[in-house]
């Protein structure tokens, strides 16, 4: 292959399929890595993909089992997103220090580490919606079910899971929504008063 103009020469063979796939994968990963700092844009794309999926399911009025599987998978990812990387309940058994309880090792701040980081969470949800959208074109998967039972069961599962997760958050005193280090003010009046006394 002529590297200057991209044409295949007479004595050179075309690029084999594994090399082409590898190059395509490297290019995809390059653009995926470049999307990491663009949080809002990434999530807007995911919302757009989700809306296309919802419109497709509404238009064909079917594929409720695929939608139930997608919703259960997203719920599983959401639990991982809200859970700490090291579960404090298992900490006492393993003997490892907990990343979410700063009071045990003094007052050292330890940031909250998610079991499923934000980027992996976003990427998995986006892929799930794309795969579910493709599955809506396979007519074998359009199983006739009474969809209100599926949706009510999923809502029941969601409520129970979220209650359990919130109780776990309160029990072990971690907040998955806090991203910045807490600022401790201390006693400002005593430090400002001592500073003025030294200046005089």
C-alpha cells in the first residue's frame, strides 16, 4: 500500500481484515478517550440515543421484554454507580481499611471511589441502549406479554433496591454525590483574634 496517497500498488497486497479491525478499534478508542472531559456532551448523546430507543418501542408497540431487560441492566449499573468500591460491610472480615469511613484512621480525607466509575457507567448505558435498539429489529424477540405487569414489577424492584441502597449510605455515612473534598472552617474567631494581638 502506498503510504503517501493510500492507493494499493501492483506488487503490494491489500490490508488483511484483522489489521483493518485493529486500526478501526484503535481509532474508536482514540475518539472515546477524547470524549472523557466532555461530560455534558456525552450524556446529551446518551439521552438522545435513549429517546430514539423509546420512540422506536412506542412506534412498534412491542419489545417489552427487551425493554424490561434493558431497564434491569440499567438498574444494576445504577447500583454499582452508587456503591463504594470496597463494601464497608465486608471491611471487618477482610481487615482492610474502608475508603468511605475517614473517622477510623484519624481524620484523613478519603474520597469516595465508586464500584462503577462515571465513564464506565456512561459507556455501558450507551452501549445497552444501542444494542437494545438493534434488538428491536429482530421480530423473534417481540414476545407478547402483558406489559403493565412487567413495568410494575420493575418499579417494585427499583423501589426496594433504592431503599436498600439509601439505608446502606446512611449506615456507613458516605455520599456518592459529593465530589469535592469537604472544607473544615475550624474556629476562625480564635485564630483571627490571636493574629491581631501579635500584630499590635
